[in-house]
C-alpha cells in the first residue's frame, strides 16, 4: 500500500468512526447499506469500464484491485452516497424527490472530486472535456446515485441495490450519450468554467444566507476529512501554471460549505441519520 492509499484509508476510517458515533439507528443497517453501495458501485463501474472504455484507473497509483476497479474506490463510494442521503434526511426532503436530488448532490461533489483526482493522475478519461473530463463522466456519478435513490424511494429491499443501481446508471448513461453528448463536440474553455463555478458559489452562498437552513452543521463537518484530502491533492499536484483555472474552479466549492458551517446549527431531530448524538 502506497502513501496515497494509506491517506485514503485514514480518511474513510475517520468518516466511518464519526458517522457511526453520530448514528442513532441500527449500526447493522448502516454498515449493511455501506456494503451494498460498495458492491453496487463495483458492478456499475466495472461494467462501465469494460463496456464503454471511457476511463481507466492508473495502474501505478493503486495496489489492490477488484478486476478493473481499485478496492479503495469501492470504499469511497459509500461515503459519497451516504453523505448525500444524510443531507436529504436532514433537510426532510419528500421521498418522491429523493432520486433526482441524490443525483444532483453527488454530481456537485463529483465536479470537485473529478478535476482534482484526474489532475493528480488517479484516473484518466479517453474523451475530452473541461479539465480533461467529459461532462457525461461527471453525470455518471449522479446517475449511479439516482439508482440508489430509486431503491430507497420505492422502498424496495436493499438487496436489490446491486441490480437496480447499475441498471439505472447504464440506462441514463446510454440515454444521455445518444440523446445529447454524442453530438456535442464544442469544447468548454476552462477559464469560463472557473468563472461559472464562482458565480454559482456566490448564488449558493446568497441562498444559504437567505434561507439559513437548520441542522446541517454535522453533515458539513463529516465531509471535512474528504474535502481536506482532495484540496491536499490539488495543492500537491496543481503546481503547473496551466492549472490556474483548475485551482480557481476547485476553490469555488469551499464558500458554500463554509457558509453552511457558519450559518447552520447542530441537528436536533431524532431520526436514523446523524442527529442529537453530536450535540
């Protein structure tokens, strides 16, 4: 195991420890769901790599593999998806809106994670796009999360997740590729993307200041270890002068979460997610 993988293990372990301490429901359910998300992610990713060949993980960056996917990537997926679930539960989102909003939240995370990870050489894409990432690659994260959200929304047995989530992901990938992205070839300037990122950040911070959502501080803090890790990747590998737009883009993701941390409160409900245990 190399140093990068060791740091990944620490980040995932820290998240699971604090997420477990904040969990008031069945820990068996928490761990069982995490395991099923990991298995579902492996089915979705491994089949996508073999079927489409749009991306591949760098063989010199990862030690332990499950066919085409590094084992640590499968451990990271439960963190990403569960963080979205926790946020929706804290906001008391109606069940019917779960799949779409889960996809939106995970896509928002992916727009930060993907550029930092690709710049660090953790994986690479064969199709062009801003920061060397095709837009459909970002949306793929959200498509998988939509599949997980469908299982929860429909209240199907969780054991259905390794079948349903990959199928939904593939269906949405094929639909969006042949319906739109296959025909879009115009490149998006990275500097323009960076400007759009900051405009979006200002809008989100303004909305947070106006609505002042309550009970989200714990969700923000649980995301902190992963955020520090990816900002560390950016600091370590984003030293090339050509990486200026990338750095500007990634920094735009900090203000909204800082605003939530400063303007939100500790959770006070007694649900199954992170709750008053942390008060």
